[in-house]
C-alpha cells in the first residue's frame, strides 16, 4: 500500500500514520505538511499512490476545498477525506473521487475500509488506462520510454542531456529527469557519460539537507537517466535579483559551506559553483546541484585530462582559471565570489571577455569593501585570497568563522 498523507497539523499526521501502520505495517506513507511544504504542483496527479488521505478538523472548508480541487484533476488518485468532527446533518453533497470519513476520533475500521475501497477503485482505473494504445505515451521522453516517470514537459537541454519535468511514481513527487543522449559501448569511454554517472554516484551517497536528493538512476532504450529533486522556487540567481540583507546572505553562505564540507569529506570537488547551481526550496533552504563537473580526486586524470579548464569564469578561483592543480580551497573561492555578490550586489571582477575576468581573479586587487559590510570583511578576505594558502583551509574552518561573526543588531 502506497499512501500520501496530507495534513496541516503534525499531531494529525502522527495520529493517522500510527493507525495506518497498525493496519498495513509495510505501507509506504509519504507525508505532506499542508501550509509548510511546497504546494503540490498543478500537474501532480499522485498516480504512484493507491490513495491520498487528507486530514482536517474545524473549520472543514479549507480541506474540503483542497479535496475538491485535487479530485477535479484528470487521473488524480482517489481521495479519502478524514474530518475529525462529528458528521453534519444533512451531509454535504458528494464529490466525485472523494470519500469522507467523519468522527471526533479516528475510527480505524471506517478509515481502512475507505482506503481499501479507494485503492481498489484506483487499480481498476489504471487497468483501464493501460488497455489504451496511447498509454505508453505518458512515459515517453523524446524517443525514449522511461516507465514509472510520467512526462510533464521538457524544461531544457545541456550538453549531452535533455532535461524534463516528470512525476515519479516511485518517489511520489515531481522530479527533474536528466536523460543522457545515449549509453556508449564499453569500448567507447565517452568522458561526458562518465561525468554523468559520476554525478549520480557522488550525490546519491550523500544524505545532506543542502545537497540535491537523487531518486533514481537507470537505463531505458539505450539512454541513461537520473531523476532528482525538483525546485519550483528557482535558483539563487533569481533570488539575487532582489536585494539580500546581510544576515540572509550569511545564512545562505553557511548552508553552502555545510554542503561543501560534506562533499569534500568524501574527496570530491564541485568545481562549478555559481548561483545557477544553487537552488531554493519553499522553506528558504538552499541546495547544491549539478555535479556534472565534479571531480572525484582519484579519477581526475581519466575524466579531465591535463590542464583543462571547466567552470564559469566569474566564479572561478585563480588557480582553476589558469588550469593549475586545484583542491577544496578552489570551491571555497567560488563560494566567496557568490557571498560577495549576495552581500554587495555585484560581482567582484567583471570584464569584456572571459580571459579578462580570469586575469582579474589572478592579478587584480579585491575591490574595497564599504564600511557597512566591515563585519564580513574577514570572511571575504579569507575566501577570496589569491593564494590558496591564504584562504580558509577547509569548509569546516569557514563554518567556524561564520559562527564567530557578531552580526550587528
């Protein structure tokens, strides 16, 4: 049994979960905190769930409205609306696709009966859909069929990948699906494909709040794919279009440093830190993505060759821009560029060409910091020093420095 449990109150979710786990010990229950988690995507249909349970008390109008809205969507999973109030007289009109269960206390027998009926209804509806010759098209991404992921739309392309928005039936959520153009033969060691697989291997092994969540990796029709967390709130570049107060910039820096500490602890460098690769969640937390240029130290030679430059010039460390040997202090420099931009509202170094920007990172003095940002000058200098030995030596050291900052009232 796979169930989506939606409720505004933590105690309601906990109470209902306990009843569900007594009835179905092996059930997969995904919780959604109404009003706190990001709103369900308009195109989300919960097709990977047997039923959706929405819990509410007085007043019932908000959850009634939510249930009616979700049930009106094509192919949305059946809904059990658990209302922790006495049944009104007369009962309100029925809503197609919604079963109501009333009671000031949870009546487990009634609840499980309603869920079982809803799940049976859903299985029958899916069986009818599968008999339709066009059913397979819902899983088609270009020329590739990837079962278990319902196509929503293409959102971009980059290099050897096409990027789609999809609904993952297994994860029970919207995902970003990166589809590699093809799987090379074993004899063809395509560097881009190695990086693609490495992105998954690096990130999937790291369970960290500020690192993108990877849901799935697979091969379909000779195409490899990665399903990863979707960020409807956008990226840091979009957020930076509006001014950031220093305390927010500092919080963002702390979260990115924490993610880097986890990445560096397993011997991996990101190498392409920039605002477009820092995503926002609805709760305001940040998340690092796009490890396509990431380097596992032991495989660097095989992946990049000698003295190759990867990354974005505005955010490159001096040593990276000149194809010199880099280490975790290079990522910290890139972090410093972003912190400078968040704090002051402009990049520290710009130029008419990429090579001019690279030169300035290596040779130009850091622009003078205005007095109102003097509390952060130590962080900026420790991040943006030209020589790696003059910077913070680790993300952990940076985090300690952030913790010691005395933010003015």
